[in-house]
C-alpha cells in the first residue's frame, strides 16, 4: 500500500487490534455503484410500465370483476374506454403506477445487485457467477425488500385503475379517503398474498434472466448480449415468473379493491375459495393470464434491457469523466 490513497488503510480498533479501514476511493466507488443501480432501476421500471399500462389496467379490471375474460372482451373494453373517455384514459392510474414503480424498481434492482454481492462474498463467488440457489434467493430478497417498502402505492394504483375518475381525483385523494373511510390498516390490505406472490415471481424472473445471460456468455464467448437478446431473455423471465405467481396476483387485486367492489375478502384462502366458487379454478384464479403472457414478457423484457443498457451507459460516462479529470 502506497500512501494509503488507493487501498484500504490499516488502523486500530478500540481494543487495540488491527482493523481494515475502507479508503475514501473504495467508498466512493461503492456509492456510485448504488446510485447507478437506483437510477437505472427507476428508469427501467418507468419505461416498462408505461409501455404496457393500457393492458395492465384492462387486466386489473377483469381480475377484480366476475366478468369472463377473453381476448375479444379485453379488446372491447379497451375500445369502449377509448370511445367514452378518450385515448389517455387508457393510462388512468399510470401516474400512481409511476409514483410506485419508480421507487419500487429502483429499490428492487439496487437491492438485487447488493444481495448478489453479499451472497457472492458469503459463498465465495462474484456477482453473475453465483450458483442457481443463491441466484434465486437474491431475486426473491430483492422483490420482497421493494414490496415491503412501496406496497401502499401499489394498492392506490389498483384502486385508481378500477374506479371512475370522479371517485378519486388524485393519488393523495385515494390515501385520504381510504384512511378516513376504511382505516389506515386498509393501506396494507392484500399484503400477505403480494409477498407470497413476489417471492417466486421476483426470484424466478431474476434467476431466469441472469441464468440465460450466463449461459449465453459461456456459449457465445461474448460477455455482453445484443439488445434483442436481452429482450428475449427478459421476456422468458417475465413469462415464467408471472405464470408461477399469477393466482396470488388475482387474490391480491381482489383484496386490494374490496372496498370499492362490494366484496369482503378476509384472507388468502377465503378469497381463493370465493373466486373458485363463483368462477371456477381456471376462469377465476387464472383470469387474464393470457393477457399477461403478452404484457408480462414485454414489460419484463423492456425492464431488464433498460436497466442493463442504462448501467452500461452510466459506467461509460463515469469512466470518461474520470479520464478527463
């Protein structure tokens, strides 16, 4: 170590033993890495969700109603909404989605990078070199962390998606009215099925995407896939992740919107029983899944690809900036 400028420094603990003190340079690099992940994740979430917002809104409306789902009926709903309320009504609730998805995606992607590092250090691997189980765990932990922090915003988005604009004028109006009329605990209604759903969804999504990139690098010899390859990897990740957790997605939407649909769903199993009794297993618990097979892969593909490309761009900008200095 020369001058202690580019390496960690050796110092003394309170008990007089030697300790490693991280250098300012290492700390700055770590901070930049976290900031890059947050910014890239925020942009990835915003771009992906905005791209599929009309399909997402349509899916939620079917999920919380007893109407039978089909591609034809979904098209009719989208077209009626367009005729009655105008083109931009298809994005109703997207402002609430952005308020939720930007911090959610930022936290999720950043947490995933950090969990990969922690697990890599624990098991003696580096980042993408993680074995399958730690890779799956890193994704699940990232999704759980982001969900716990941003859940009330997801509930608000669901409420705005299924109600006319006269009922809730803006995001704050939803919070105030729900708190006053239904109680503060309502802001976490449907939290249990959401967490149970996000564990396999986030775990499988991140696991699949990271695994496909790793396999591609081993087969092709290229460390960086092309953009269209990233989109395909992300689409596969979204398809598998959302299919695995979809029934719980239906349950959480039913519980989140119970206050405005006239139902009272008290538990996950109770909600499942009621949905199955009214509509059957496939038509009830998997309602809208075919739309998710279109929307999900597109959204997840765009999200992962945007994150990766933004990360690469930010790192290039930082390198060129440091060279100029």
